[in-house]
C-alpha cells in the first residue's frame, strides 16, 4: 500500500475526530484534512481517486435501490429543477459579471461563453452532500428526501448533456441497446431473492453497481455514475433491495472519505481566487432560499421546504468535472479549477454545518409563516382521531395484521406506508391507509390524535426504520402498547431496550396482531 495513501487516510481520521470533538459533521473534518495536506504539498494519488469514484458509484447505486422513477415527472421535481437552474445561472452570471467589471483576477478578460459555462456548472447541487445530509437525518424516504433525490436525478440527466457538449462527444451509437437492461433485471431480482445474508450479498451488490452500472454506461459514452443509479432503480422492486442497500452502506461510507479528501486536495487559489471563491459561496444561502421559495409554491410547508433546500444548497462535485473538461478543451483558464474546487469545498462545509440547525430554525420559522393555501397532498394533516390501532408498514405482514385487527377484534385501524402506489391500492381495497414516512419527524408533526390510538404495530421490513419510528413515537409522548416485528436476535435486544415495546413476535401477520392485542392495554383488548 502507498505510504501517501496511508498518510491521507490517517489525516482524514484525525480531521474527522477533530470535527466530531467540536460537534461538526465528520465530512467537514475530511475536507479540512484535504486542505491541510494540499497546503503541505501533498497531491492526490490515482488510488485515492479510484476509491473516491467507487464511493460515489455505490452512493448512487444505493439511492437507486430506494428511488421511485415516477417522482421525476412531479411538479416539485421537474418544474423546480428547471426553474431553479435558470435562476441560479442568472445569479452566478450577475456576480461574475460584476466581479469582472472591477477587474477581479480571472474575470478581467474572460469571455461571455466561459462565464455561462462556469455559471451552469455551479447551478448543480452536490449529490454526495445532499444524500449524506438526508441519511444523517434518516430522511431519504421522506417527502423532502424523495424530492431532493428526484431533483438530483434531473440535474444528473442535464449534466450528461452538458458534458457531451463540452467534450464534443455524444453517446455511442449503441447506447440505446442499454434498454435491454430492463428485462435483464428481472432474473437478477430473482437471483437476489435467493441469496443468503452476509458478504455474498454485499459483493454482488458492488459488482452490479460497477459492471452493468458504471462500466457499461461509461463505455456507452454516458456518465458511469448515472449507470449505477439506473441499475439501482431497476433492482428497486426486489424484496431484497433494502437489504442490498444496507449491506453496501458501510463500504460506501468508508469510500466516501476518499471523495471528500480528494476535493480538498485540489489545492488553494491565490488571494484574488480565494476572494472569488468566497463570493461564490455567498450565493449558497441564496441558492437555498430559491429552492425553499419554489418548493413552497408547490405546497410544501416551511419545515419540509427548508430541509430539502438545505440539502440541495451546496455546489456539485460535477462542477469540477465540467471545469476540468472545459480547461482540457481550452474553453476556460485552468486556474478556474482551483477556484471552483475551493468554492465547492467551502459550500460543502456551509451545507454540513447548516444541516445541523435546519430543523430547530425552520420549526421556529414555521410558527410565524403560514402554511401555503394549497398544501401538497403529503403535507396535509394526518387524522388519527378515529383510529384504535396504527400499523406502520403495510407490506405483506402489515396488511395481514391490519385485516386481523379489523376482522378479529373490531378495531379501527389506520395503516401508514411510504409507498404511494401501495397506499393507493390498499385504500381502493377498503383499508384506511395514508402515505407517509413513519421515521420522519415531519410526518408526526402532521398527525392529529386525541388519544384514541392505544396500539401500534411496527411492521416495516427494515429494522432501522422500526427503531426510528419507535423513537418518534416516544418523542410524541405515546403511552400505549407497541409491538414490533423482528427477524434477528440482536434486533430483539435493541427493541427491548425501548420501554414502550411490550411485545415482540416473528410470525405471520395474524399471529403478530394476536400478540399485539394480548399485550395491549385493557382498553383495546
């Protein structure tokens, strides 16, 4: 192993520990470690770049495994993406033009086409930072999380076109043949369903992200990262999709350390370059405010719009790719790479710090700012005042448990599921099911309950989701009976530690419902 790589990873660990000690997100420490190493004359290595690229590939693959492609056509995704891109380009162009007029460094003699290219590059948001922020908030499946990821996907699609124009190369003639991956994904899903838990599932997930994902799309003249995302989307219907995403999580987290290090290692600009980078970073709050206003116009509450806006505020790592390609083609001065990389890195720091305070600040603001007149369907109040029991997760198990509670015990049951299509189908069948993410504090802020709910079933397939929902229940002051489904012994211990859990059962839905009723308060038994 290269000594330089060992030094870099050691510096990253030290930076992460320092950031943790002062209660900052670890990624801030990784970025600062990169800057410190660059200041000492250390340069990035091919091994570090390869690790960084692999981390981004796995990140996008994991996103795809949880992504519903239908989100892309929604007004809050497609409309907001395009409107915000135009506004951002105008803002950055205005700033750069004014700076050029007063003779700031690189802008003194720069052409209009160069400015447009840089402004376009900076209009994109960082996929890595946005998803990291959402994962830290356990919000990837919430309304702001799904909207954020949808906007990032639209930006990625636009990025493919921009890169093709800058490099002067379009997709290969055979790129349409990639559509064969759609039917090819069907047997792969069946194969995943037959795999055991453990390292083989992780290895297969990584291989799928790299080979039919990154490598094949890259060979076709498309972004390899986009290919990893596409493979994840194709495998999302698999019942093992969440488990695959969970299995690659630790690998992806470790590799992303290399990504943040590599951003910092691009080096520092001169004084005028630093001034320009800081001026660009000053646009980050404006960028976030524009997202918040546009999402508010789509019916988002202040808290929801703010969470999505902050996660989208930072500049994109893709800006570096565009500037590198433009510099290689002679379209912009190579010094722009250092300026843009500094602005991107600083925007990461700003976004990371801001994400830690967005919830309390937006909560305070929401008490003063009225809700939009036409609330988004997923922002409307959730009425539980006529429910005796609540089932969180309406998959096969949750549905069977709900039917048992209704038919066997005469309880009024409300189901909650984050899958809009499933919620709609079950509602059409006569069940009372609302769409929502039970792990998200924003969902519980919408709940209207007068104490009628005395029994809750946690029937989501992902253990982490059940734990997060249980914590939200406890924060809300719920004092009834909570029964959770579990598959592994180690999960039982974690659930038993939560005082609200009085019944655990790993069985069919009807038996789970029977167990829940037997352990519930007398008022519902």
